[in-house]
């Protein structure tokens, strides 16, 4: 079964999963997880590529060659 993007009103298929840690102020963007997890959010390619984090947080894109790639800080 395909999973849908977690963004409201988006019906596209999920292609990436993100998790975050408040204490570390870090968000990790990974390839789509094999199984849904209650502490993770699935995004389509467009929303994964557009993902931003609050000022002072770090976004680590671990999708490999897809999307932004590498670690980004905002």
C-alpha cells in the first residue's frame, strides 16, 4: 500500500520520511521508511525538497542524491 504525503490537502505519494529532535534542534530527512512510524512524517518529493526548519535548527538531508543533499543550517 502506498502512503500519502502528510501535508494537508496533498494527495501525492510519499517519497521521504522526516523525524526531529527538539533537544538537538535537528531534523533528519530520509528516504521513505519501509513502515509508517507514529513519530515520523512522510512527505512527497515536492514537500520534502521544500522542507525548512526553524531558525537555529539544522536540517540533515540523508536522501542520498535526491533533493537538497547534505546538511543544511537555517
